[in-house]
C-alpha cells in the first residue's frame, strides 16, 4: 500500500471511530524552542560514528544534542547502517540517517549505478550483487524499534550531487512521466516516494521523513525550483535546508540571515511543515580573528528572533580540504568561536531532547 493509500485508509477508519493512534513522528520542541543537533565530526565519509565523537562535540558545545546526523553512503551497496544507529542510541541520542544514493564520492555528474528512475521503478528493492536492497534496509529500520530520522537525497536542488535533476533528465518534459513537469525533478520525486512506500509496507513506522534542499541550489534554471522536487505532504514530515556561511577563502562572507532568507518563502510554501536547518557552519578565517565568532553569534540569535518557523539547527562540525583550501567548520576551531557557540545555544531556547508523538 502506498503512503497515499495508507493515509486514505486511516482517514476512513477515523471517520468510523475505529482508527488507532498513528505512528510517532518528531514534533517541534514545545514553546517555540529550537532543537540543538549536529554532525559531530564523523570524518570524510561522514559515517565514522562513535559515542566518543558525540561526547567530544557536546563537551565543546557545553550542551547535549537531540540527534546525531550522519551519511549512509551506498558506495558499498544498500545496507542499513546498524552500527552507526546503535552507537548513537548508546549515547542516548536519536539517529538521523542521510540516505546518499551514490556509488562514488565523485561530485558534479550522474551516478552510473543509482539513477533516480531505477530507484523509482523498484530495481533496488531486492538484493542484487553488492547490495542488500531497500526492502531489507526498511525491515532493519523497523526492527531497530527506536525512532529514526531519515532523509533521501541531501540538497537535491544542488547539481554537485548525482540525484539532482540535471543528471536525471533536467528540464526536458518528453522522457518521463507528466509532460507538464520537468523530468529531472519528477524522477527524484518518484524515487523519494517509492522509498517511503517501501518502508511503510515493511512496517518502518518509526521513521520521521525529511525533505532536504540547499538554500541556494544550482543550476539557476527555472526547472530546478525547490517545489518541483517536493514529494508531497503525505510523504514528508519536516522540511530541511542547508544554509552555510563562507566555506572557502574564495567564497564571499554572507550572513545566515541573507543565505536562509533567500529560500525562506519557498520553504514556508511547502505545506507548512516544521523547518530544520539541517546543515550550517562557517569557516575559521585565520586572517580575521573573531569573524567566525561574530557570524556564529548572529546566526544563532537570528534563528531565534527573526525566523520563528525554524525548529532545529544542526551544525556541520568538520575539518577538511577543498581544492587545496583548509576548511575548519568546527565549533572549537578557535577560543572565540567556541565561546560564541556556547553562548548562543545555552539556556532553554535550544532543546536537547527529541519529542515524538503520533503524526
């Protein structure tokens, strides 16, 4: 049964007074607060999850996190990341899984293995050489029992990832599905819906589903509009967005207010779902001490005061190299950065315990 059919059945049962409580999903924190969360520094492949890394981030922040955010790369096949999920649960936090349908870390091109149409058509549902399949993934998610947060296709409107519409038909309208819709976004939308339907059919009602876009996106073509990718309210529980500051010395410095504000109207138009800033951060500028601290302080303040729809912020706490540039997004990249972050998230405004209730 598809998600749409399931919801229709529940609606009919409720009308007859016989419906049971729905599956528990993540709810926004009470009182207009904001969840405090992070990728706590899980390494280059974004999946080196340990209790120690989580606790190290929390000590730097002087505050615990509600969830730990990591990547489930399909490079070695489709397999539920049980080790990472258990480590996060052992730390007393909620696992947040980024389903990343890619067979390599090569950016800016199509994936030869996991085309969106092949996922939508069910070709990855069952085991294949080197892959356990989506049905088994969803069964293991259900068997875990604990609440899970899951997204499919991070920053879908960004052509740096192979699930972006550019690599799956782009703006053409004559190769797939509805001739009134661009083929590239439509293929992603159907792949997302298919994965949710598979997990529903396998009893994985412990999943809260996120739809994740980038505040800027690329390319700037009209067909790459955020709404074109949206799977629909029946398939999405939360809207997620990436909104970073400067990431390299050759990138300009823009405030969070400006970056997030660019996409705000589009995000709020998507069904009125809770909004999470799933990725944010800014580099340490060694030539301008204190600049990162000022950006961080303003971002955490503006999220509270200017954008009441934001219900979660997840910091990308990583250090890496990008085209020869050393990039340090860690909250403790300097004493001033650590101090600004700690001050920004202290107190009750930032919540540390995920709240679940029937959807």
